[in-house]
C-alpha cells in the first residue's frame, strides 16, 4: 500500500523489508539512531546498534544519558557515510529538514534538552527524521502538517513497530500507511526540538560536503566555531540554498 499522496518520505515504499530498523536499549538512542539511519540508507540490516554501542566504548554512559552528540558524527563517518554535527537555531529549520528529506537524506535530530543549571547544553533523545507531510485535512482537524520519525524507543523501551504509525487519518474506515513508527505534528516538532541539532546522513562525506558548500553557511567567530562547534553546540548553520 502506498503512502498518502501528501506524504514525503526518504523511502517511497511502505514494504517493511525496505525499513530495516532496530529497537534500542536503555539510553542507547544515539548509537541506535545512527545504526538505523545507515540501515535505511542501504535498505538492509547491515549495521547493528550493539556494535555501535561497543565502538562508543567508555563514551557510552547510560547512567549519564548515553553518548555525547559528537559520537553520533563519529559513528556515521567511521562506517564510510557522510555527516556533520550542526544546529539550525539561526535559520528556517523546517526548510532545511524538508529539503534533505526530498533528497532522500535521513536526518538524525535530538528531541528535548539536557540542562546544566539554567543552561541547555544538548538534546535529550536522538531519533531519525524520515518524512513530512504537506498540509492536509483529517477526520479530527480541518488542516494539519506532520513529521514522521523512526524512534527506537517508541511507543516504549524495547519495542518498535512500523505499524504503530498507521491510522485511519481520513475517517473512511480504511487504515492509511505512514512512514516510520512515530508521528509529530508540526507544532509538536517545534515544541520538542528546542536545540535544533541535526546530523544529515549522506552516502559519502564528499556528497555531504558538496551539499553543505552549496546550501549552508556556518555563522559565528571562526576560532570559537572551530573549537566548540564539533564538540559542544554543533556548527551554527544558515540555509543559503533556494527558498521555497
């Protein structure tokens, strides 16, 4: 069954065989989001989150929340794919995320925030953004827009099923198939994505770098940007590509 016509997805097929994903263990979201994103790129279960946890080594500290954000970049690049650790707080984040999805590029994003005192220092939970909708009407609201995720602990830890995202959206008695296993409305993404961190996953680093040169610009003081960007906040990225 195809996805509804108003849905954009990095994978057009709804066949479960084209969606090789794994559930995570306790605070393994950074490692599992990375392995799930790579498996979606190759359309087979080639990568396993247990290997990614092993490679993270001492940087995986479940009692402290899992792995630091830069580990996600390292895990992806270690396996020959391209990415970077950036944030979209200074630009139209939806434009960037939707443009990437339209290119078939899954994007790891971090929901929530972790604070040290009053200061938010990182996102809290890593998921893979794999789709979005155009505005549409469903049986419960006059108009809505949605984002679709692969969330390795949704609806609960140790459980993941693509069917959890399917529903009878238009009220005609027939269940529609949606990509991923979790849906956020546009407002829910806005509310739950405060840090705007992102890791776009490209087939190679050269593919990523070519896209970045053409579409993005890093803002900030160069020295501070080079020191804190890759390790703390991610680069402050601004979209300079075509506007919608």
